[in-house]
C-alpha cells in the first residue's frame, strides 16, 4: 500500500473531543485484512478516546475494504467465522429491531448510516418504518438496492439531508470509521427531530477480551477504524454535542466473534477454541457490568433546548 497516501502526520494528533495536544502513542496494531501494515494507536488521557494515526486519506482508504473477508460488504459463507456470523445475524437483526421499536416513541423516518448489504434496513421497513440508508461502497450499495428495493445514498449525500428530518438514526459499528468525528456528530445532532433517538454500536477497548488480547484485539481493525471508544469517551462525545445518554446495552454475540477473529489473525499461533473460551469469559464479565461488554449499543436523545 502506498504510504504517501496517509494523512499528514504531525508529531502527534489532536484530540477530536477537545482539540488538546499531548496524546500518547501506546503502540501499533496491524491490518490483518488487506496489507499487513502496522498503524500507530494514540490515547487521550483527558477524553479516553483512542485514535489510529495517521490513517489513509479519503482516496486511499477504499482499498483497505477490498476483501471478501470484510463481512459487512459481503454475504460470503466461506469459513467457519463467516458462517457463524451469518447464522448469528438472524438473532442480531431481531434484537436490533426490538430494541428500536421498544424505545422509539413512534414509527417514523429511520436513517441507517453504513447500512452495508441492507438486511437491517429491510427488517425495519417490514416493521413499518420509512427507511433510508447511507453506504459508501458502490457495489454493496447496488446489492442492497437490488435485493431489497431500498433507498440507499452514497456517503457524499450524508451532509445534504435537512435538519430535524429523522426520528431515529442508527450507526451499527460505523462511527469508528468516519474521517471527521466532529463534523459527523454535529450533523447527526442537526438531522434528528426533537425527541428523536441516536443509536451507536461501538467496540469497547476496555472490555475483558480487549484487555486479554491488547493491541492484537480484532476490534481495533486498523486502519478502517479511525477512532476507538470506551464508555467514558462515548459519554463525553455525546455530551459535547448535546445528547443525553438514555441507556447502554451489551451486544451479546460480539465477544465470541471478535475473539475468534483475533485468533484467526494470529495465524499459526491462533487457536479458535481459545477464542471461544475468551469470548465466553468476556460475555460473562459483561453480565454484571455492561461497561465491560466487547461491544456496546448506546441509545441517546437530543437535549431539549440545545442547538
């Protein structure tokens, strides 16, 4: 991969939460999907947010998603991990649908940012929602439109939606991919109607499994993941953009999947049975403390009276 296409690299990045400098490099994580390159991970003590820095620019980043093993862009059943993922998708779709239908005041307009192959959007459409999707990958976008008859926009359209337009906006493992956290959060806030709901699903680097694997943890997924979140850092980001956190929900099946993927990435040193065991332990830890879940779904609402 052409490293000249990396973002300009100052001595250290600035925190996107408060603009402070002085972030600390904590090590390097490796791209196991496409190139094998190592990317630096930086930590902000003030906000708790972590960053991949530098990351590939807008022109170069697309190449890092070009793999049949990138599941959100593929319906492949090759390999045990992909087969388990597709089997689990039936459960997770139902869980997501029920979560939104229970917490939304009424059915209305729903935007799914990073909708992938469209299964979630189609499920919500059948449930009575007026749905719209955003998907950056052209082939994936066309597949979702063809298979389900959905309205799917390219990512360039994201900032063109009007204010106060959507009742619910969902980002299932998407916010960590965006290239400008501040711009996206501000736009998400403006697009939501008063009383609307923002749903963010994010990997949690303070989970048991992330602590076990360190920077080998597949949840870092560099350079596709630009930002790395903990519950505390999510709360600070939400507060900055005038959201109130309503609740946090553990994502039950993420820990075994991420741990098995981590072991797969280790090659000959990997052990899928160990991945299942670590994933199971992580899931048990999360039963008593949601903040330790491998991935967490955050439900937030706009603070009334704030822009």
